């Protein structure tokens, strides 16, 4: 699957390449296995590049908007909640965007899933 390559391009410095990489990933959602795509996106968060993390979190937010939270596991939600405490502002904001999408779907149940978070988050 091309997701690891495309998610890497989503963090590219060139805005055109960045946007096209992001658009290609988002446009493949209807035709790929949703569970596998979500797993690959979450796996892409293990990169050290904060720009890639931020863009992948934006893609995950789009994924959740389109397909709800049925593919998001408790472990994934906890990882995203941990990224909401990242020192990088873009990563924090993107992680909070994903958490807000999850909150729209799960309402107060999100707190049971993500557990204790710092007061800053």
C-alpha cells in the first residue's frame, strides 16, 4: 500500500506536493479497506517528523468525519490524546482536532476511552 509514502509526502516542505499527497490519501478512502487504511495512518504517527505527524492527524480527522469512529481503537485514541500534549503547536492543534471529531461522535464516552489526560490538554 502506498500510504507510508503518501503520508511522508503530506509533510513535505513544498505546499503543492504536500496538498496533493494529502488529497490522494483522502481520495482513496472510499476504495480501500477502511480498517487497514486507518491502521496505516495511525502507524504513520510514529515518525519523528512533527510536520508529518500534524498532517497525518489532519487526515485522520477527515477519516473520522467520513467514517465515524468505528475504526478507531482505544489504543489509537490514547495515542492521539498523548499527541495533544506535544511541544509542537501544529501537532497539538491537529491532535485536538481529531479528539474533537471523536467527541462529536462519542460525546462524554471519550473520557472513558482516553483516560486521564493532563489539565493542559
